[in-house]
């Protein structure tokens, strides 16, 4: 079973081109995808790429005669949201923080009164200057 | 060198490093209010000293013992009531249960820390690469389309400032400038590299000391960057207001363990420090650095001069 993070890792260049194509036009077969993407890639390369995207749960497929028809499992916005979340989670929640320096951590224990008091302090400072 | 000898010298390193870092942690705790009054640079220097000095002195102690043994001035012939710290007669260390248990516990703790550190670096570096690909260049910063409130600088070779679209759109132009100036100060101070070095030294720190040292270092670093941003932008209020604005963007899922977790008091302390233009403590930090260096050199000299009795003390206590 693939985990959420491996399934939503940033895609390679060809994978991304295939996803872009399918967000514009779907469902399509591997052959149609090959035609749309031009002759730069072999049929088997596109087939492998689409199969990989299916295994990553980014594409759905259904049988159509001898071939598969592929369509995106999520729209572009949902994909973007998931992949950003997958990249952020290790940094913000899983302790991979030694690689970064944050401006401020947004904590849940700061109440409205405290924030309002600080804003008054800042406003007073601005007035004095 | 036999396995027993290696175990003996490793035990000396662990015991020295933990004992010295425990003392350092205690001193840091007792002097925290004084350090706070001096300024963040002084706090930072003190935290760095507590992280680095115990490891260096422990390494010097071991190196002295190894050298003494290599030069043939150890006293294996004279004492047979304890295990010997020498490169040829160390087998008895493996038979000392208490010594081996101490070494095993400390070694396991250090190994676990090291593995966690390497894992978090690898995971973090991969996430940053992905975030770089997913973010868009907006001049000074890279905008990440996310409704989470965050802003940080990351990237070991090409540091970049990553800001969530939510934060970027919520801040005023002046607050954005303050935020960028703060993050650039992290790059200018070399915080990303210093953090790596600090974490490596803290692998050998005594239990609980590492967390205290890290927290002080991070908190002081943020206040230093606040002060730098206030100087660069010429308007401390913008730095303070950017901090408060970011805290206002709180979500039901708070961002955990980023840098440090500001309590209400800590946030207020940071805001007040930047508004009042409190001293950064560079002068005290320089004095502190010189004092620590001098003291360390004296200890190193004393270790070398008194290597013979020290050798016997370690053998008697540990073996």
C-alpha cells in the first residue's frame, strides 16, 4: 500500500506533462496520449508513465476493449493542495526543522486579549514616533 | 588497539561529555536571567559554548590518554586492580559490567539522536526540494499556495524564503519587508549552517541539556534577526506587527515545533524587545567567548600537564 506522501510526491517532467494532458482531456488511452504528446516519447514510455501514475493513485483507469482509458483521480487544484501538504508536513509537523529557520511559530496558545494588547503596544509605539 | 581499549576510551569520552554538559546546562539555567538582560547574542554564545566545549574537552581528554599510551608512558605495570586505559591492555573493560552498561546506555542514546538527526535532515532536505518545485518565485520570496500560516528560510546551498500565500496576502507591504529582512538576517548570520553544527554537537550532550541549549539558541536567534530587521527597515513596529499578524492567522491545526513555540509571554517579550530596541549583547558575547576560550585552553593545558594522575583517576573511577 502506498502512503499518502509517496503518492503525492512532486512528479517528474513527463509525469507532469501526462497529468497536464489528462486535466485538459480525459478519459484517453495510452495511444491517444502518445499522439497528443508528440513523437518525443515511445509508446511504452508513455504506457509505463501512465501505469505509474495509476499506481500512485493519481489516475483512474477503466477497460475499453483491449486498452485502458485513463482519467485524473483529482483535479489540478486538489493535486496541488495535496502535494504541497505532503511537502510541508515533514517540515511543519514531523520534526524535520533543523533544515530551516522560521520567522515565528504560529501557536495555538495565544489568546485574543494578548494579541490585542500587543497591537495596542505597537500602535502606541507608532504614535510616539 | 583492542576492542576493550576502544570501549575504555569511549567510556571516558561519554562520561566527560555528559558530566561537562550537565555542568554547562546547570550554569546556563542559573544564569539565564542575567544572559537575557545582556541580550540575545550573549544567550546564543552561552548556548553554543555549552554545546561545543564539553565535546571538545572530552575529545582532548581521550586524545591525551591515547597519546600517553602510544608514547609508552602509561602505568599498566604498576596497577592491576582496575582496567587499564591503554591501547594494548584494555581487555578488562569488557568485563566491567557497570562500565559496559554505562557505555551501552550512553552509546544507544547518542546513536538514536544521530539517526533521528540524519533522518530529519534527509526528510527536510527532500521536502525543501519539493517545496522549491511547487512554489513560485515572487522576487524576494517563494510563495507556496497554502492556507497554513508559515514563513521560513531553508535550503543549505541556495537559501530561499518560503512564505505561504495566506501569510503573504495577509501582511501589509511594510510587514512583508520586515519579514523578508528578518529571514535574510538568518541567512546573513549563517543560522542554517550553525544549526547543523549545533545539532551535531548536541548528539553528545547529556540528557535534557540538548533541549534547553537548543531552545535558548533558537529563541535568541529569532530576537537577533528581529533586531536586524528593525535596523534594516528602520521601523521596529513593522517587525513587531508582522509577528502579531502571523499569530493572528492561527488555524485549528497549529504549526508545531517550528523554531520555537512562543507562549504569550515569549511573544510579548519579542515584541517589546524589538520596539524598545534592547541591546543585542554583542559586547558581552565577545567577552563571554574570550572567557570560555581562555578557560578551555587552561583546562586543556591542565589535562596535558596532569595527564598521568588524570589517567589514574579515570581508571580508578571507571574501571
